[in-house]
C-alpha cells in the first residue's frame, strides 16, 4: 500500500466515516492541531530522562490519538448502523482524572507560584511550555468547532486539563534538572 493516495490533491480530505471536507474546515484544523501537539510532546520526550514522566507522556500521546480520531469523526458518524460505536476508544473522565492525579503529584514537589513563569527552565521544560501553548490552540480549535458542530465535552475538558498538566510538568522538570525558573514580576521591570 502506498502512503500517497492523491485524493487530497484538490484540497479535500476524508473524515472518519467517509465524509469529504475541505482541508481548511474547522474539524480538520482541530485534529491537525491535536496531531501537532502530539508531535511536539514527542520532541519534549526526546529531551527527558525521567522514566515515570516518559511513561506518562507516552500514555498522553496514545490518548491524543484517541482525541484526534474522535475530532476527525462527525457526531452523526460516531455510531455504526448496527448501533455499535465506530471508535474503539473515547476519552472519558478516567483519563481526565489521571491527568489531575499526575499533576497534583508534581505540583506538591515544586515551589508555590507567586508570579507568572516565563517559558523556559532548560530545554525539556521549554519544549513542554511550547507543547502547552499548542495544547491551548488545539483546545480553542475544538471550542470553535463546537460552535458549529457538536463535540463531546470530554474532549475539550481533556485538552484543558492537559495544558495545565504540561505547565506543572515543565515546572517539575526544571526542578529535577536544577534549571532555574524565570518569573514575570511586573515590579522588577
């Protein structure tokens, strides 16, 4: 099987379920942003040595494929004619709570926030901060899609929580790598 199909040469692509849409559609933009986020988490992983963090990020990348597959599926195509789900997996409260638990554990190990933090804190943390901003864009694109087509709220909630997780993880990685955080303190201009 060849990787190229030539079916997208005129600016259209097929969604999961077969519907063809413009590559500029809100739906394609949303799952494209999720794919970009997943790739950027991969970049961050390549600079991280902590096995527990790597295990978590691998799980998150798996979950992002799950989010992306649902984002690529119009709501009217989620169920097959026989009444079964088209998708073998969907994001649920379980994955959202998992992010919260991981985040809480890392948050206990870093200094309390007093000021906004400038993105940085060493190479791995910087990549995590960049992933956080891509995550926020992916979240905004799903919210935008939801204004015209229904999106399950768990998808938006997952991305919202993931961006918080990436922020706390960046702080934790800075700490364990002995990289100082820089603050935005308006009183020290």
